[in-house]
């Protein structure tokens, strides 16, 4: 059902020197599917991450935070699908640490140099024995050219693996950026069980990498939403192996940093949009622009107010220009002293609302026409200030209910 | 599909002396259905109301606020279904005022003594000519014993008319309280297009009535949610005709006020619960208790966090004890410094989460058993303070999507 989203062509997904990927069938939840992925990083790689804001952060998220804080160079990432290891208390932390220890032994590093990730069902104990048993297979399959297979191994209800690459030249050095992501529901990353890993072979100083991971998340994954729910396991990790041989990027405002950031943002936005395109039950891909807000918070509130409204999302599914629901969603965003008489709203190129009411030029058949395509753009002009934002989402279909009513069966 | 909700038996819905109800087929949106309701109040009646917090308050809501503020004694209420008269700008205000003027002429009062209400599609002009043409029929049908028919005339996607009555004796005087409500979607009253009218024949001083309407809304309509969307037209009006002959209730803390408030709250809660039972596509009625919050705001955030989560609602629909989603929703409520290790969660009588993780006593078959019934109670203990709240909602089914994808067709 994914909207204009096609499986990545392996030839277009470029390897990143210093990153190897392997996988195995651990049988964590279902038999005969790859559900365990190992990423081995070359010595000298730098890693930074941002994680879920859900109060019930899963055990692996807690362990990731500890291991990143401890400052040891990260040498491996291990991801399992099928079980989130969340709501599992002290035994969940133990299970995540056992996973790290098993990886550490196989790749010859300390357990604190391994980051663990889990995605799947919440509140059930992680079958760590099966993970330990399957990890050697992950190691034997390690290779630099296996990004798309790795993207498949971390999927849950995703219908399409998600991967993207860019290449650029900085001061004569060729730099590669490649990322993979999973996540199609429980999805308003802030972060949501979205897992994303983007790696580059550029050399980047740790403080710059730390800032970059946040800035990139803000303009990509934090702008996509499927159902407004935020997962307990969301993680976005940015990796710089330094293998390209460029001069270390130590200043965020340097030309090299600006160029590289642009490429990373492109990869991140392509992956973020892929998540909405593959949103559970999605039949439409929706882009929501909000302009003229007084500040970033209110721009996001209005955009997400529209993106989260079940009534708007079901009307988009039906291609029904029941556009009063957009007006309702904007009015529901909780903006203090919102002067509705200043609001303009456009659907594609058609103005629907002029100065807070139905535009006199608006015709129902124009609304019906712009609601038909698989890709719809909604633009709101608030005329309160100069801040704008963009959010990506999908519609709300029978299929969403079906997928989530039957997820565990 | 309404959950354990049956059409009110007219004999159980008691007339309120001083309130007459009439209706007509105005053909506002569809032909051959009653879609216009008139309520005529005896001289001396007092009226107070609370209205939507949506920034796009509909024209009738704006006119209601003005007429209530102007202080003239309200003598009539007029309600149309099929068109919300919202996003209609100055011409919408004119249409609402024209409706009031037409009613005023028929019941011999000033236009400012009439309150208008509309519910239905947003962004379309109100066919006020048809309303004016049908109003005389409303007048000829006026009668004190027509509450259930009035409840039918204001329905939109409701499947069952909603009415409730209570009788009590205050200092030897028999007092009646009767109410009707409509609303099944775009529904998180604050207020949501919920329309509710509760009348009593008690004599109540205006300041007491004003306070009562807010207090009653807080423990009834503001605690029910179907989809988290808040309508542009929500209104709850409380009417006291004074016809019972009791001594005027002028002190909110008097025994008479406490007794009467309890009866009004009972009627309001029955109607609020009826709204969730008849929630669009509802197959289950869900009661969510949150206890041990530090303050009212966080109790409501946690309860509505659960009530609004599409993932929780689809799991409830499927009777699937995928209870990690409850944990996710609690963690997603945005409570600062929430110590998840203090949290207990019960589904019916079964403890699912103990101290923030899966209870060791919890068995999947127990979860499956308590997820089966049509009425499910979720209880969360936060152990942060002494404040609690209760919220009512329904599940999220294929039918919700169907109803809202096809609403206008």
C-alpha cells in the first residue's frame, strides 16, 4: 500500500567505508525471517544519537544512553525486530547488556562499545538466548554492501525496506552518506519506533556530530507522523567513520560542514518521507506546510493538529473535500489569540479558505480534483509572524485499523 | 453499533414545566427528516451555557455568547442539524441572526432572547430561507412531552437519540431534571459537536446557574472523548424555569444546591456516557480511571493520552491484550519527571503493570478474558499525589473510518 515508495535498488545504495552489516534469523517472534542485524564500525568511528521522549524509554534506549555517555568509542550496533524489550524492568536491562556482551566478545571490544536497539511488541521478555545463538551468523555475513538487506532485517510492519544514499565532494575528497530506517506506526518520532541509522565516511569531530544529529532530526524525523503515538524505542544514530580521508570537520559553520549537513539532511528527509509513504495502511502521502507563525512551537502545533486529526485523515483517505475538518483542526491546535480572519488555506493550488472563511472562488469540484492524487499538499498561512514548518504524514484507512487490530495475531 | 445504549423510553423522560419542544423537516441537508428543533421557555426562565474552545467558533456559538452576555432573558433555543454554519464569516453571523429574528417573531420576544445552534457540515452556507420556512411547523408542534422526539431532531451521525431524566424532592418540592444530547464524533468536548440541553423546573439564581454549568461540564462532557477532535460548535446549555415553586437556590453550598447539582450531574454523566457508547463505529465502551496524580492537569493528560491513542483504541477494538500500547500511551502523555517504576495498571480486575513493568502475576489469558466484554475499565495508579479523574471513550473500528470517509456521501 506504500504511496510511491519502491524497494531501494541495491546498486543505488552506496557502501560507506568502515561500516559492515550482517544479519541472521534469530526466531525472536516469528520463524524463518531475518530479525537480527549487526553493524560493525571501523576503529576511530564516531557515533551520536537521539532517542525517544516517551517516559517509558525501553531498556535498550537506556543502555544506549549510558554507553554513549561513557564516552568509549562505539564499535558495533545490534538491532532486533519482534520484541521491543520495553516495560521489562531490571531483567530487560540485563537482557540488553547480555546482548551487548555477546556482541562485544564476537567483535573484540568492551560491552560499553556496543549499542543495542529493539523494536516490536512491548511488555514481553526479550528472548536473549536466541539472540546470542544467532549472533555468530550475523558476524559471518558481515559485508560493506549489505545496506538494503540490513534495512529488511529491522522491519516490523513495514512493507518496503527504506534506504537512501548521497555522494558529494568536499575539498576534493569524495564523501558518501547512506542511511536506513524502519517504522510505519506508533509513529510521531520525537522519536517514534522509528529506528534510523545514517553513516558517512567523512571525518567529523564529536561535538559537531552531536549537534548535527539533533539538527538533522529536527528537520526530518521530528516532522513525520503517522498516528501521533510516540514509541518507547525511537532511535536515530549518526555515524562518521572518518575513512574518506577528509580533514576533520570541527566547525559547524565551515563550508565543509554546511555541504555535508545538506547531504545528510537529504538522506534523512528521504527516509522520513519514506516512513510516511509506508505509514500503516497509507494510501496518500500528505505534505503540510504552515507559514506565518509567530514561533516554531505554534507552526508545529498547527501542522501536527492537522496531521493527527482522525477526521482530516479519514477525509483524505476518502478523497472527500470535507474541508471544514481542516478548519476544525487548525482551530483545535490551541493557539492563544488566533485571529481566524487572517487565515488562508490552500489545497494544492486551490484556495479553500480566505480570511478565515470559505473562499468565494472555491468550487467543490476544484476541491474534489486536488483531493484525488496520491500526493496532496496542504498549505496554511497564519499571518502572525515569519516562522514556517513542514510536516509529512499519510491518510487513515480501513487498513490502518486492520493492521493494528491484528498486529499480534 | 452503540454499546449497551438503547433508545430512551419516552415514558421515562419526564417533561419539565416551562419547557416546550417542537420540530420540523426543513430539508437543510437531506429531505424527509426532522432537522430543526425549537425549544420555547416560559417567562422567568434562566439560562447559562458553555461553548467550544476551538478558535474557529461557529457563527451560532458567537451569537449565543453575545445574546447570553446581553443579559436579556432567554425565551427560545433553535437548533438545526445538517449544517454547522462555521467558516462562513460575516454572512454566517447574518444567517444566525436572521434565524433568531424569525424565531423571535414567532414566539413574541426580542431576537437577543433567542439562542441559535447548528451542527453538521462545516464551510457551507446555512440555507436560512429553508429554516425560516420550516419554523412555523416547529411552533405548531410545540409540547412539553416531546423531549425524545427533540433528541432525534438534532441528531447527525448519532444512531440513537440521547435523553435522560431524574426527579428529586427539595424541601418538599418535587423537582425534575431532563436533558438531551447529540454528538458521536469530532468529539472531545471542550466542548465537541456535542450539543446538550439540560432543563430543570427548579428556581436557581443566575450566578449559581453560571457556576453550575461549568462545574457539571467538567465532570461530564469534558471527560468524554471519541477521537480527540474538538468541534467548532460544541454547546452545553443549562436551563432553570423556576416553575417547580421551590425557594430560589441562591447559595451553591446550600443543601438544596448540593442535592440538585447531584441530580444534574447524574443526567449529564448519563448523556456523556451515551455519547461515548454511540461513538462513531464504537463496539466497546471504555472507562479510564487515573489516580495518584499530582494535579488535575496531569491526571487528564494521562487519561486522555490513553483515550486518544489510535493504537490503544484499535487494540481494544480487536480485544487484543497488546497492553504495551497502554504503557506507550502513558509514557507519551508528556508528564515531566514521571517515575515509571511507581506505576500500576489494571485492566478490569487484572493487574497488568506492576511498578512500571509487566506484573509477574499477569497471564496473557487473563488479559484476553478482560479485553472481551463490551465494557472495559482501565485503571492507572501514578503514585505521585492524590488527584484522580475518570474519562469515557470508545474503541476505534473499521466502522469509524467508514463513517468518516463517507460522511458527506
